[in-house]
């Protein structure tokens, strides 16, 4: 299993999509700093209230953006084609089909951790370069940002599990991507609207408060609203559900392939 995870991780990191994703992190970090510079120098006209720590502090409330991109991270590990359980190599020769699924999921988690670490270094480094004239970045601010990022990892993992679930559910990647965005963007945002203070439909308000992933990124930004137990519980719950559903669909699709293969062999 470890050999399979290492192999899948290496293949994912070597793909051009990994380079695109890394370039996206750099681009977003630059754009965030440019927006702060424009606000400070053009609109606000002073450095007061627009120090580097403001940018870093509020960046935590936008962690739902990488959550929405977990489908791309999963796709790097998933590969160009729907995984064929009958194709064997040195890395997966002794693995059962469900172990191959779990191996890819764990490889995706390793890739996720590497991108989280890279994003932290890139964002802090670019922010220091852009905002150096506006004031130093204190260790406590960077530490709080790092803590928020670490606490967001279980939520990112849930998004990754959803992504793998749909990728293994549909052999057509377009359907998998569409289903992912419908769930994590469309349905979650719709429930957030229906459960908001303005609409306040009780059942949706309860779901929004207790089960949804997206709203928790905002609460993690501040210590007073941070609910770590809820983050862990909801993340583990949805990750297990998504992993089980994705693995079931993979085994079911594999059974269908085997039946079609036997039918074709019988005809010949």
C-alpha cells in the first residue's frame, strides 16, 4: 500500500496539472497583494488600517476557495483515464480493488498536504515582498494564519473525498466535475441562503449550522467563533460517507465491466 501511495503521489506531482495548480496559488497570492496595494494607495490613500497583517488575517475567510478546487487535486491523482482494476504493475499488484481506491484517496491527501505547505510559504513570502513598506509581519499573525490553515485541512480533506467520490462514480469526467460543483458550490450555497437570517427556514438553518462545510471556513478565521470539535466531527463524518460511497461505486462499476467482458467473451 505504501508503495502504491508513493507511486500515485509521484505521478500526480509530475503531471502538468500540478504545475498549473501551483501557478494558480502564485497568481492568487499576487492578485491578493495587488488588491491590497490598490486599496491602500489609490482608494484609501494611507497605510493606516491596511498593514500586511490585515491581508493575512482576512485571507483565512477565503479558504473556501481552495475547498472548491479539491476536484483538481483529486484529478491529479485519479489520472487521465478511469482506473482499470485489471491493469497491474509493481505498485498495485497485490492490492485489492478497495485498497486501490483507498490508496488513491490517501495519495490525494498527501498531495493536499504538500500543496497546503507550498501555499503557506508562497503566500507569506509574496505578502512580505509586497507589504514590506507597510509594516512588518509579526510572528503572532503568521502563527495565527498557520493555525487557521492547519484547522482547515480536515475541511479540505472532505472536499477531496467528495471529489474522489464523483470521479469514481462517473466514468465521464465532465459529469464528475459537474456533480462536484453542484454539490459543494450549488447545493451548499443554496442551503446557506435558505438558512440565513433573512430567509431562516428552520431545517436549512439547522443544516447550515451543524452539517455544512463551507460556512465553517468563515468561523475559523476568529478565535471567538472557532469551533474545532465541530470541524473535526463534520469533516470525519462527510469524509467517511464520501469515501464509502465512492468505493462502493467503484466496485459496482468494476462488476459491470466484468459482466460485460464475460458477455463479450461468450459471444466470441
